């Protein structure tokens, strides 16, 4: 299907260089990626955020003006204001823009405007979206298929969250967190999983979340495709109770899957498995990924690729060898031997994972134990007070699985006030009360991470930095100051 790509003329009849788009809350992953995409498309971009981070620093290096405060003075000359879902609508910039008839739209509305003329492919679900999107992009790139892309993580093959091309195809990782994703109109949807996350925007009801996914899938046109993971209970329930007016393709370890994964084997970061397509074609595949969850993400990518190219084993296997994946998802930073103050540490494996939901953390540590018969020291930074409160017992059940846990303070994200009255000490206490787990150390100050870590690691340990806040900075600081 061919569709005219009007990305370069998104707003008809204007001079892009003089058209100023201001992003309120530009430091967020989704906002910063859209801002960069628009900037590289030729638009004049500015932004504001009270928290500057590596994303705002990068955008500034491109030439985008970033303000470290919100003020009407920031938008006096702008033509459009885009705001993040984390921004209060009583924000000074939004109020001023509306009062002065400057158009104001949400992040998701901006995505709609970006993609409405494209053949849109969206990756949705509670877990695995970022990895899946990066794997799809890499496979398409390896097959020579041009595609525009906005992802929630940095794709290693291009060292970027975004990719611009003259293609009619647009690939987007679509976050359900703000319950506004139904505005986008995709032709193909990949649904990876449904779990209890972001429920604060769904009246704390997973049924509301499920119904939102159902409504979104129902909008797929009759010529489009719904690609669904058959290993997820909630997705199976959706399929059993709804008749969607589009083509449906399933994948997974579930024996009823159209794309069936079987005979899965794993050793360190290498996986081998058989893939059956509609119980007829069989392929034996090797890939440098570990964990069943990552193989599910990969196979969903192969399902999508199969819609564009007839699968050829040799070409597919060559493409799998070239996969680089995404930064921060089960990412092996490296195995190092180093010394510090006359102590010697041999073959310490460092891994970083962005996962911040108990299900994601469980996937990760289970896969690591299966791949390496070694001790895990996890440095974990809980993400958001609301998530920690809602899933407190679930976190406890998972965290006690690691050999030693260094527990950091909760990273608040945009939750400036701890109205949930929760802190990391609550996790520590429950782990002890329920499981008599004594291998947890509560770390209050960043500098103490390194001191405790250097005192407890031994040869062959795996040091896992886990979380979605700024814990990756602690990891790289440790590597820089103590390892290299």
C-alpha cells in the first residue's frame, strides 16, 4: 500500500524555518523524541523543563533552545505549543498560549499529526515495546526496507531514538500510560502484553486498561493486521471475546500460535529455537539475545517482517546476526577484571536493565540465572511512588530472588509530592517480615552505592543495575571511576 508522505509539509502553507513549535516538558522520552524529529524535519523548536537531563543536554547540542523554567516569556513568538501528559494544564505557558490564541495540543495529538498520512505501525503493551520496536527497525534496515521511527529507547544501530526517511511507513512505540493513545490510527498493531501498570489513569482498574486496548484494536482497518502474543492471558481473553474486523496473527510459545516458538535453548547471551509458521514451515534460528521474553519480542518482529518479505532462512539468520537491539534493555555492559585498593575483582559481569515493573524485573533476573550460573547483586531504584505503592507486595515477591539487593530511594519521576506515603524502607521491612530476607541494604546516598558494592562483590559476580530513573548514571560513574 502506497500513501503520500507529507511529513516534510506537515503544516500546509508555512515556512518551516520560521514556524516555532514549543514543547512543554521537553525532557521526557516521548516529548524529546518528537521534538528532535520535528527539528530534523526543518522546524524551529524550543522547549522547557524544570528538570534538565541527558535528553535536554542532547537537544541543546543540536541547537534547540531549552529553558530550565516555565514562563510565558518562553513562548512569546511561538506558533504552536505541545505539552506532555506530565504537565499540569494550569502551567503558565499553556495558560498564556490559550489566552493569546496560540494553538495548544497534547503530545499524542502531535504524534497523530505526524503520522496521519502514513502507513502506521504501532507497538503497544505493558512490557517489551521498546525492545520490539528496535528489533523491527533493525530487521527492516537489514532487509533494506526504509521506515520512519520514533522509539522509547536508543536504537543501537543508529544510536538514536528516531529515524527519518522518505518512506511511507512509520513505526512508533506507543505508550498507553496517559490513556490517549486511541487518537492514533494504525494499519498494523503489535500487542506484546497487558499487565497492571499505569492504572492510575484507568481508575485503578485493569479492566479499563484492557477495554482501552480493545477499542484501539477495533480501529484497525479491514486490510490491516493485529499481531498478538498468545502467551499473555489477558490478550488470549481479548481474542476469545472479540471479533476484530482485521487480519489477526498470533505468536508465542503457546501451541496454538500461528508463529510458534519451540525447543528453546539458552546459554549466556545466545538463544536457539525452532520457529514454526502455521505448523508448516520450520526454521532453526540463533540470536544474540537472552530470555524468553526477548525471544517473544523478536518473533513478533519476524511476524511483521513476513508481511513485507517472504521469509528466507539464510537471509533471516544473517539479519539476526546483525541485530544490535536497544540500549538499556537487558544490556550487557561488559565483563571486567579490575583492582581497587589492593583488592582484585575478576570477571565481574555488569548488566543494565530499564525494567521497573515487577514482571519485567522477574523476566530479567530469571533469564540471567538461566543463562549464567552466577551470583546476582542487584542495585534497584524503584520508580514512582504510585507504582511502588500499588505493586508493593509484588515487588517484594520478586526482589527477594536475587542474592544481594542494594535498594535505593524511590525515583519520583514527575510525582513531586509523595501523597502515597511510601518509601524504600517499606520494601525492606516487608522483605524481612514475609521472607526473612536479610540480604538487602538500603542505600540513602549515591556515594554509598560504590562503597557497599566494592565491599561485597567477589569474582564472577553479576552486578545488575535495575530501574528507569537515573540509576544508569550510577552504573556508568562506577565503571568510569572504579573499573576502567
